[in-house]
């Protein structure tokens, strides 16, 4: 446990931008017992319940608590396959269920889009199409459930549109999304691999970093945080995902 907890502490030291209440936002998502855990079976860790609770904490800190002014938030991992898309989806669902405001989930990961598949919807008309065509941005979005949740998929022209993520058209569309929806959550490609997320972060109110337990290297997380600060992108906090070791309930209070 020490190595994983040290990564969390190191992330806290090197991602100092504060959440609305003045503390760095650090959330543990999708915990599950380790395969070799000696914890009694009777303790019965309820993964779904804990995941839902952590997602609600994240949403409250970012959007719902008094003094939380964020309306457009970018979710980006340090490495690929860190569960960033699932966390972004979970946050959007939680926000839609706990707010009467309209929520738009945007698949801005043109490198490896995954949100349409997760919802079982088509990807033929979305963000990349809106950057190349005229028309209200809401016309490119798909309604989901609950009824205040919308999906703006990456679209059919994603492969040819990666360079447009840092364009005037993108700036215009983000502003239009601000005007059309109460909340906008963007799923971005990994920060450690592509520069797309940095450009998108400059258009958002801030970035939530996704760190993967047992995988994300401290040096990589520090380097990404430094790059974001150099680009004047606010780091709203970090999500520590895919933890596989048991952790006492009392320690949750410290995270």
C-alpha cells in the first residue's frame, strides 16, 4: 500500500491548485480489493456504492457546492487506458441526476474516441462535423437519459480534424456550448502523449487529471502538471483511479 499512497501524496504535493474550498481535490474512484487481500470476506466492499459516492463528491466539489464556479471542465489522463472516459461519463451522469441544469458530455478525444460506443449511439455527426460545418452546436448533439444529458460525439471527421482542436472554430464552439448548456464536460486524449488536451484546457475553466494506481509514474504526473501551469491551465484536482489495494475506512477521510 505504501507505494500507491506515496503516489497519491506526491500528486497532492505537485498539483497544488486548490478546489473551491481551498483544498486540492483528490478522489479515489473504482476501488476494489486486491487479489491477495487478507481482508475478511464479511467486510463486503460495495464497489458500485463507493464509486457512486466518490463520483458525487467529485461533482459536488467541481460544480454544485457554493463557490464552485466551474461550468466547462476538461477530464484528461496522464497515460492512456487510465479510465478517464469512464470517469468523465460517470461525472456527467451524476451531475445530470443531481442537477436540473442541462449537461453536455463532449468526446474531444479525436485520437481514440469511445463515448458513442459506451452509450450505444452513432458517431457520424458530432464535434468534428461542427468544426467544419455551420449550424447551432446543439444540432450536432444527441439527447440521452436523463433528459437533461446530451452527448456531443467526436464526429465522422475526427481523423482529419485533430488540428482544429486549437482553432478559432473550436474556441467559437466552446463558447457556444457555454451559452447552450449549463455544464460541459470534455473527455480529452492523454496529456502525456498529445498536446490536444493542453489546447482544450485553455478553453475550459480547468482540468481534472486522472492518475492510474500502480501505473502512472510520479515523474510523468509532475511533468504534465508543470506543462499545464506553463500554459496557464488551471488544475482543479486529481482523480486516483483503479486502486486495487484495501484501504481502511478511516483513511478515506484523509483523501
